[in-house]
C-alpha cells in the first residue's frame, strides 16, 4: 500500500496554475459563476434490539454490560458548491470549488457512531469540522474533463449522500456526449474522503469493510438512450482486488395520461484480479424491478439475487459504502450476502391531488433468505461469520418515509423527511436487530 501523501497540495497547485492561464476578463467566466449552499439538519437515532449494543466511540472502552444500547447524533451541516462559467477559448476552462461544514448539536462519546460526525482519537464526536477542495474543468466540443475533488455518481463509484455530508473522490473523470443517444464515462480516482471525516485517504476500501484496500479505482462505461429504452455498460478495476462489470437496462411505457409502468434490471459481476489482495472473488448480482404508476400512486416489486460464494461488494469510503445501483440496498441493510435471495414490495403516494401539495409517503418491506458462504475459501469475507446451513438464515426490513417539500412562501424549497426503519434477523447475520429514526431538514440557497 502506498504511504499517505497530501494530494491537496497537488490539486490546489494545479488549480493555481490553471487560474493564471485563464483569461478572467472573459465575462462568461465571471458572470456565469454559480454559488449554492445546502443547509442540512440531521437527527439520527439507532436503537439496538434483543440485547445488542453500540460498540462505537467510548463504548469500546467499557465492559459489554455497560455499553449504550443505542446511537444518537444531532448535527447541522452546510454543503457549499461554486461553479464558474467557461472561458471563451478553443479549449474552455472552468473551476469548481466546495466546502463541507459539520457542527455537533447533541451527542457524546457513548452515543456516537451514526457516521454523521467525525470522532476523535478518544472516541468523542468533534464539535466542528470543515473540509474544502476544488477541481479544474475543461471542455472541448461535447467532451468535458474534471481533475481534482469531485462527487461522481455512476454504477461503479456512487457518492454516498446518506449522512450529513457526502463522500468525496479525488482524480480524473471524463464525460463525452459527441455521439447521438450515447454518453461515454471514464474515471480514475486515487483518493477519497469519508462521509464522517475530513481525512484525505490514499486508498479505497469496500462496502463490506473487511480490510480490503486498493490504491485506485478506474472505470470505463457508457449509456445508450433511444426513445423509452436506456442501456448501460461499465467495466472497472479496483486495483489488485477485482474487475467489476455492470450491465443495466430501463424500459418506460406510458399507458395513458394517468398510468404507466417501468421495468429495470441491474446486474454486476466481480472477479479477483492482479495480486488478488482481496482473496479469491467470484460473485455477481442480478436484479429486476417493476413499477406501476396510477395517478398519484406508485407500486413497485423487486427481486435481487447474489450468485457466488462471496457476498456482492462494491466501492466503499472507509466506514460507509458508496451507493450501488441495486434495488434492495435500502436504509439499513443491503441484502447482498453470499447466495442471498431477496424480494421487495413498495408503495408511494403523492398527496397533492388531495390539496396537500408537497406531501408524500413511502413504505417498503424487504425479505432476504438462503444466505450461504460455506463454499468460500476467502477468509476476508468469512471471518465475520459462516452461515450454518442447518438453520434457516433470513432477515427482513421495513422502511417508512413521510416527506414534505414546501412549494411556496418564505420557506419555499424547505425539504423535511421523517424516516423510520425496523430490521430483524436470525442469529449471526451480518446486520443486527435495530429500530431506527431519522429526521432530515434541507434548505437550499443559491446566489
């Protein structure tokens, strides 16, 4: 593994050199600059059930019998983004900048561990943290490149937005829209920042968080859209760990003005590569989701299955995984254990037709079964648990979300989300038994 270096100096040096080469007298570069801030207030409570406990923070220093049975954090975050316009040159240039700020409102070393606040070496959540960065943008015709700190969102490297602040990746990405209906996507990243830390880490780990680390992640893919059909194909490498392949497709059909249905499939395959520092890996995932919309109601069904003796795994940001393009990775569990089968039923309703504009409700239920890793010789994935095939391995999760987005008035665009999750499992499953409650308020400012 490479020794950590401060790549912020490299990024900022590149930006400074680029600034001197840009003709800032160009009106578009200055006048088209955009600046926005998202104020995000986040309360998170995870209650461990059936005698389980919080092992994070200062609890790790206590006997098991004295550890807290829950995690709780309340924090205020600010996510600021700046994007300049383009220079009026043959090859156009622009700059991106961002700032992330987290302020502790309530928590302590015995309730911490929700991954919303950074924890110090003594196991206590920090009162305030901040992170800053930037990137150079270049464009030629319909091809754009981004070098530096960024927030990619694709089936291979999906930025995690599930906590107070997002994860960040440092590297090079290129998007090309030169071809009709076809968008090409390339990326190479060597550094990341987790959702709960200002550290810049010179490695990527994986969602399973079992000790696998890699110096870089790279990908090449594309999406082809024609009428109501969209297909995507990606190939990627987590250096000396795995080659990952993704194939996805979407189909939309509008029946009439009030109804329509969608079909979507997302499929992955992982195979160890290079030095195989993650051990022998031969696994994949297939899924199919169907949804039917009738006026303000939406009904969905999803089936997901892992194929292989290792769990399906993807890029992670230390304590949290990225966001994989699979249907059954939800609020708490991911339903991605070795050979696991899982099904989901989901219902959503928009209350606007009933005179409450901006109010919506969602509930879903997921059930997973048939986990089996007894055929794996990969100790990194089996050290946590080997599933006993003499018992019925299963678990379920129920999620509820009530959401209200203000449509007018002084609080226009305020977004309020109430989320509740319940998870129950058989003994020894990767995830424990919890009841979870989250209250999230987001308010955007634009300048």
